[in-house]
């Protein structure tokens, strides 16, 4: 040590070995200018020596902070030295693996201080026990208060039944709950129940005593003010050696809950009836989640049970690919932009895989912060309405085109007839034979147009073309038509091939019209010198007819509408069309009237082929008004 300082005579007794408290004498450590730097101990009594060595404390007080908790700052201890005012505090350490507490007191001694330490670990333990007991008491009181408030808020009371007393003990709020203080027996409880329900309640109470799990039952009872209340009893039986000794539970006033549930059931029933009455599919979606609630009419409209229909991801998959982006984009825009309503028309996939047109309308519900909380809407199947509108548009277009035909196409051959007649009267340079041929050709062309228009009218306005069915040979019919066309087109290579069964029940005149139109189409649009092949073959109950020709293929963009009325598959070899664009439409109508199908494929390599599939017997498919020959009846 750098100082020879020793305690004065007045401290000699205090530092004696028999002193129970630890005492440590500290002297100030200062710089040359006198500023306080630290404190170092200079003397220890025996109790302090054991304590210091046990903790491994160094002489410098500044090094004690890492070992002791609660040590004051040097500035506070410096004030003890400067002013002489004592300083009291508590320290905590771990000596020998045991936590110890000390009451410390610093007293001025010359240019330092004496530090007295008293072990108060036992006192601190008693304090901790007292604090814990007080905390438990406060927690118990808080729980009691919370229970009281919960019982009052939830409109319920607690009860306890014991086998020893055969009595009920109620919570303090029972009088407010029932409107009077209930008795402490089961019979008193039954007085709160309507007479008609007392036997059931008594039986339920006895069954609850024997139950090993929580039990519940309800009863109705009158209040003192004459109103009817609904109560629910929930209890748990406690058993000892197999016998019920105690029951605990609550009684809940569920009148409002029952009223709300009844109103909810009524609203749900009203919702269900409205959904059925409108035949719309109602839906309810929370944009913050995936789930969508679907109405019960979904089965009738779309074929799905409501539980089979999923959330927004499932809905996305049912939208037609061409409509999907538009629907989701507009719905998201309304939700995000603060809109109040949404509407869209799109195609929706039914359970059977077909698409229907729907009109979907939704209303957006928002909270006070204008955040979307739900979107409620309805989906209406407008497929038939849309078809009706399309039919109206088609009919309007048909009438417009029909009037154009009457005003233009039919006028051309009529003008040719009138011009030829005038020239004949004026002794034209043309011979009478040439004029007669011109008149005959124009009249024939005009007659074909009229026949086509009549067939169009029957197909579009009369529900289909009637048939006159009789046994017919498809190969023989094809040969007859080809022979007639070969006379009108000498030099053209038209062949007929037949394979397998070719007999059937059809309308021979209408079937000849099909063959004539298809072969005539090949003659007009096919390669000038190229062959035309007519093939017939039998396949079990089907008959197949194919007409093929070489030439420029039909453009792909025309194939989809080739069989529509007033359509042309392309220019003829002469550069102009000689018809109204009804030939292929009439072919399709005649084939479908027989229960068959017609299709076309056209490529640069293979040319153009029209394929007709016919059932061997058209009788099941003939429209009302069709006739059958006696021979067909017999067959």
C-alpha cells in the first residue's frame, strides 16, 4: 500500500474479531490537483476479510462493480467524504453459489469512509415471501373482480352443488340475474322453470351427476316482470371413488342469443327463398381472404353443389380463358378504387364442362375507413337471352340480306329475260334460238335462286326442311346426279366409287340436291381440268359420302363460316359467283335434317374434300310433317 494510514483508537473495538458485521475502511485516491479518482480499502475486520476474499475483490472500489449489484457511483461516495452525510444502500452478491443481500452504510472517516455491511438475506427472503403473498392476494381479488364483471357482462351466474349438503350455492349476483334470490335446493331451481319443462330439467340434472364430461341443457322460465327468458345450464360433475360428490357450473341467460339465432335462421330462410325465386346464384366474398360463400341455387343453375364451389382461385379456373383477365381486372379495380358496384358479362364453365353466359353484379361493402370488408353479388344465367338477342340480330341481318337479294340478285336474270324479249320483238341480230337459250338460262338461274330462298325460309323460319323418306341407294343416286352434271359439263372428269353397303332410308330428292350442290361446287371452284371424285362407303349404321377436287384451297378464315347463309367459299373459275351463297347452307340443313353431319377439309397438297356422314335410317331424325313411303314403313 502507498499509505501508512491505520484506523484510529475509536475504531479499534469496531474492528475486533467478534464484531458480527463486516467493516471496511476506504481511503480516497486522488490526483495531484486533488480530484477524486477512486477509493481503496486500507483495513478490514475479520468478518469483512472473509467476505472480501470469498468474492475475490480487489482493493480498488472501482473494480467491485462487476461483482456486486447496487454499488453507488463514485460521485455519491465522494459526497460522503466531502459533506460527511452518511449514505445507505443495499448490495447483492453470490458467495459460494448462494445469493446474499446486505444492508450497506457509508460513514465519513478522515479522507475516506467506513463501509458497514449487515447480512439481510433472511430478511430479504421474508420480504420476497410477503411481496409474493401480497401479489397473490391482489391477483385473487382481481380474479374475483374479473369474474364478477364477466358474470355480469355475460349475464350468467355460477352455482355449486355438493352431495354432502344436497344444496346449491349461488354466486352473489344470482338475485340480479333471476330478479330474486333463488333457493338453495334443486326444488327451488325447478321453480324457476315453466311447469311443462320441470320433469325434463330434473332428469337432465340427475344425468349430469353421472356424466363424466361437461353437460348442458336449456330451460325457459318467467321473470318477475312477466317476460319469458331462456336459460342454458352448463356443468361438470366431480367424482370420488365412482360417486358424484360435487357439481360446478354456470347458468347463462341465452334469451338474446336465441332471439338472434331465430332471426338469423329466418334471414337465412328468406335468403334461400329469394335465391330460389330469382334463380340467381348469390355469392359472398371477403376480399381479404380466399373463401367465397355460394348460394344453394348453384346446383340448379351450374350443376355444382354449393360446397363443391371453391374460392377466388377456383372461380378463376371456371372463367372462359378469353374473359378471365377482363373479369378479374375489373373486379380488382372496383375493390381497390373505392367503387360501390361492379357488373360484368362473361362465360362461366358448368360442372358438365359447357360454358354459359352470365350477368354478374356485385355490391361492395366498406367499413368506416373505406376499407373493403365484403362483396356480395348474384350471377344470372343469360345464355338464352343472349341467344335470343343474337337470333334477333341474325334475323335482322337475314332480312336485310333477303331484301338485297330481291332487289339485286333476282333483278339481274329478270333484266336479262326482259332485254332478250325486247330484242326478239325488235328483230335483234341474235337468232331466235340464241335469244330463247338466253331466256331459258336466265329463267333457270332465277328458278334456282327462288328454290334456294324457299329452302332457306323453310330452314330458318319453319323449323327445318320436311323430308319424304323412302328406301334409297346412295351409290345409284350419286351416279344419276353425276350423269346429269356431266352432260352440262362435257369434258370434265367426274367419277363415282362405291364400297360396302350403300342402302338407307332417306329423301332421294333432297339427297340428290346435296350431291348436286357439292359436285356443282367442285365444278365451279375446283381446278379446271382436275378430276372430281365422288366416293360412297358403308360403315355399320353409317354411310359416308366424300366429294373431292383439286384446286386452290379454301382460306382458313373462311372455313368456320363456310356453311352459313350468304357465304362464298371464294371466287369461281370465271371470277364471279353464280349463286346467292346458299348452296352449302342448304347442304348442311338437308344433311342435319337426315340426322347426319357435313364437314370440309382443304389443303394445298390434298385439295378440298367435303365429307357427309348419314345414318342408315333417317326416320328417327325426321322433323314433324315429314312423310314416309309404304315401302319405308314396311322396312
